[in-house]
C-alpha cells in the first residue's frame, strides 16, 4: 500500500483506514457485513442458531477482514517508517542549506569541456572526455553579529538573530541525522539509489 521507495508525503491514518475498508468491500458489501453481523449478534444472544453454511460464511468474512486489517497495520507501520525517512531527507537538505547560509562559499570558476584524445597509432584513449562544469556563484555568509542602535541611539554590536536562528535550525537538523534509526537509514539509502 505504501511505497517506501517513492512516496514523498506521509499518509494520514484515515487514508489507510479507508483503503482497508475498500479492500473489505471488494469482496463483501456493507449489506453483506450487516447481515453477517446480525446473524452473529443473534447467535451470541442465543436467539438464533447458525447453519453450517452461515458459520462458514461468517468465518470467511472474518478471515478476509482480518487479512485486510493486517495489511492496514503493516501500512501504518510503514507509514511511521516513511515519516522517519522523510524527516531524515529533509534534515539532510536543511543541513546543506543552513551550512551554506552560515558559512557561505567562494566563487568557483567554470571548467571548460575537455575533448577525448586518442593516440593516432594505437587508437587508445590518452585523454578521457570531461564534460564542462558551470561556475558556482559565491554566497556571502551570514554575519554572526550586527550593528544596531540601542534605545539611547548608541551603536552596539549584537548577536545576529538570523545567524542564531540558523545555528539553532542547523543543530535541530543535525540531531535528526545523528539519531536516525538504522532501518530508516537503510530506506534512505535505497531511495537515493532509485
């Protein structure tokens, strides 16, 4: 039901529950379920004696419903795993973004394409083809402090609130990565290979 390799959003419990009901309804209508429920209720009260066929029908329904519920329980477990996978992937993106925001980066010039070269006599490749690499723009780091005027108009150097917020968010994202469950990490690795 939940594809851990491709899902990009966690399911809601009600979505899983609706799928379980739909699976049951593929074989048993609501009317079928209500009739079997009345038969079971009457038998439980002692006011109705089930035939062998009715007992077999009730048992078949219960087996099917339980199999569908088992699929639902597995889906809910997979959904919890998916929530962990998505949180880890988001934390990875956050760490990259926040590290760049905090530390910045220098300009990296473009690297031109290098064509393949072969030895004219042997035909062996002497220079492998290298594709071009575009330039990487510089990013200025967030300043850890900023100048601002206090209530008296005096210029003061204070901690930059944006810098502190970025550090806090980076620490939060890093904690998600450091505390990952092994099963979550296994799925993250499988998803990145797809």
